[in-house]
């Protein structure tokens, strides 16, 4: 049903990007990816790589899913660490796509936006296509676009918190401010209605992991998210009504019998 | 024949009187899977031999095991099959290893992580919620720490190294079975391949999952039962080994690094136990370790039969928890011709491989 949206010249028909961490098993992960219809999965390297390429077994499983891999720099706290992880990811997965995370605060895992802009600039100059995990801050967003990012991924809420869209006003403002930039809500989504809400606001896609991986039935939850994202996309396209303060009867009062 | 099979099945709990069938059985690998199988086949009257490539038994990933016999807790994140095999094995350990301590498991979470404890409760059973007083009653040193807790009274724990050594002793003393170190397996009616990750040459969908652990000595801590602490990023468990010694585990990392215990893992595990109880701050670190768990893609074990060889593998993080029940089923396959479809699945690749080989 979808019209594709484009990221870095690549048309994508699925608007759900799925993370691959924390599933009960790789078999359940594979089933969840299938049920979600996702065409892109993210995968972390920082921890699994060990001293080199020790994570090869798991990465081969991911590559065997038959979807495009978006490696990430999850767990990186400095520009140097993120850049080095991106470089390794390019070799391991043979892709110049990188989801860039530079974590600035341990309790909320919120991005260090200064390091993020710096690392995004370095990686873009090295030919990477950077998907930055950022906040809804418009100035930071401008800076990321200036250094060459062609997609922005603002958080809904802190990673793994499942709190949904903490700042709907800020996310709406971001959508309005960057009407032509692909925008993906990344992190903080807890239940499918959160994802539908973001799509209704006009976001292009949703990236999530914990909400599916930690569900009691990850496969069913993956399907639920796919349906919610489809519903939100359709609703946005259908031009929703505006809310109003007064009741507006759907049948006329005129001519009604008085008793 | 049918009657004989029934008799054999009915009496398997006993040390058996003269067996009806006593084929020879060669066990490859003296980790918990191999030793549990050896013990089972020996009890059923088979002539058992064991070979092990290392210099002692149980030095593979069995060496780093926690020894929690926790079939109810594990089902928070594992398939019900693990719970079934675990409950059966729990009864085995209680009957066959005197060091099995049945005092339950305490699952705790700091107040701010209450949602994790609620989720844990939703996905498990055979527990009860404890209030602050009840927590202090069963583990007095947790008094006043404001943890929330679930108690699983039927679970148990053991020292895995002692348990494995006890079975090795029983094999030698009761059945005259010794382990041949560094030897090749001889010809036998049945070969039971329990090599763990080394069996990747035959089981191509086996993968390593790295685990790191520590052993510490905390003289002023006296916990009577395993404590599991839930945390969104670093869940940790502490298993008492007696005499103030505690095993702390364990990371789960999807990679193949053997024997590399990292600073990050140490920080995470130790920060977590320090949150559990501040006295861990003064504990002495006795040992750090790192091993590789053998796992299939669904993290469930397999008993795969190829001719007269049965591969017992993929015990993942559940070695001591499920090995005795797997050993029983392995012997049932070999001696009674039984089948266990839930444990004997092959992958498409291996079906192809078998056809080519055949």
C-alpha cells in the first residue's frame, strides 16, 4: 500500500526499521523481522566485535535475514570511538550506511549532540551515509544537515524507556521545519499506538528495538507495529479532521420532532 | 522386547539390576553434557567409555556455570521446554548430588526498576511477592535496602564444579568408568558426541555465545540462596558457593572470543552487585572467567541422531539445569528407540548434508 520514501537515493517501502538486540533467540529475531515486514535492520558492533571480528557468527545470521543492514555505533561515548566503529562496520557489512549514536549521558542515553555533529561531519567526508540519532532540537538538526546528513532521527523518548513521544510539540515543530527531509522517530517507542501517533504527525518511518524484542511475544508485537505504522501512514495521507472545542452533530437538528 | 523396554523405562530411577541390553557407549567430551550422559548410560548397564581432549573434566564452558537450578525463573526468557527439562533435572540433582541446596531463588530489583520485576512476574509462575519484612526474614542482609522481590521457593542451586566432580567419582567408583584424557574414541555400539562448540564441524548451525563471570569472597556477606537482580541494561545473578564465596554472572555477548574478560564486563557486573549490596565493594576478587556457550539459533538444545552417533548439544546457558533430563532422553533414543521430536529437529542445511552423506 505504501508509496516508497527515499533515503540517500534508496526507495524504501517499509516504514519500520527494526533493531536486532535483546531477542530471546536469533530464531525469534528472524521471525520478528519477517512479521514486521522491515526492509532495514540495525545491528550493533561495539560490544560484539571484541578485539576484532569475533561477532562474525551473529553478523552472518543478520546478513542471512535478507534485508538491508544498517550498522550502528550503539554504546559509543566519544567521537573517536564512533568513527572507529563506523569504519569497522563498513568493512564487516560492506555498506556505507551508518546509524550514528554518540551517547552523552549515561542515565538517559541521550545523544551528545556536539559530538554527534562532529562525528557526522567526519564520517560524511569519508563517504558514509549517516543516519544520526539526535534530539528534536532544530538547531542541532540544521547543523547535521549542514555537515551532510540527508536524514534525521530524533528520539521519541530515552532509549529503551518505552515512554512514547515525550515532546509531541517539538516533534511536530521539527516536521514542519523540515518538510522535505526524511525524518525517522528513533528510540522510546513502547507500544504500537506511539508509532501510529508519530506517523500521523507525518514522520516518514519508525526505528525501534526494545518494544518488540522484550515483548512477551516479539513476533506478534512486530506484526502489531507493522499494522500500526501502516494505519498511521494511511491516516496521515487521508488528511485527518481538525479537533474542535464544540460538538458538531453529524445529523442535522433542524426538523427534529420536539417532545 | 516391548515388555523389556517398558521394564527398563519404569525402573530407570534405580541403579539397575542386570541389564537386558548392554551395548557399549563411547562418550566424547567430559563437560556436563558428556558426564550426565555417561552416568545415565552406566546406570542402565551399558559399558561406557569417555574421552576428553583437555587435561581434566569440566574445563570447557561447564567451568564457568552458575549452577542455578531455576526452571521457573529461566522461563522468563526461555521456551517452556527449558522449564520442563529443568524441573526433571532438578529432581535428578536432588536425588543424586548431596550438595544440591533447595532454598529457592530471590529475584530483586531496585525500586526504580519495579516495571522489570512486574514483567518478570507476568512471565513466570510458582513465586510469591515479598514485602520488606519478608525479604528481611529470608535474607537478613537485604533489610533496609529498599529492594522489591519475588521468591521462587522450589528452586535450588549447586556448585557446578563439585557436582560434576561428584558424578565423575560415582562413575569411577560405582561403575568402573574412567575418563581417557587426550585419547580418541574407540569403536562402540553407540557414540554420544558431547563436544559442545567443538562439534561445529558436524553441526553447522551451532554458534558461540560468550559469557563472562567472576568469583568473589565477601567475608561479611551471608546469602543463603541465589539472588538475581533485574536491571534494564545489566541483569546479574549471585550464587553462594559457601564460606563467603559467590559466583557472579554473567554476560551474554554474541561473539566468539574465548578467554577474554573485558573491563566493560567487569564494570557492569561489579557495579550491579554493588547496587545489590554495598558490602560487595570490599569483596576480594578470586577469579574471573570467560567461556563460550554452544547454542542453536533458537537457543534450545538438540539431540541429533546420525546413524549410531547422537549429538547432544546446544545447552546454551542451561547446562546443569537440563543436562540430566537430556541424558535420559539420549539413552531412551539409543536403548529404547524412542523419539523426541521437540529435541531432534534438523535444519534444512543439515537435511541436505545428511542426504549427501547417505
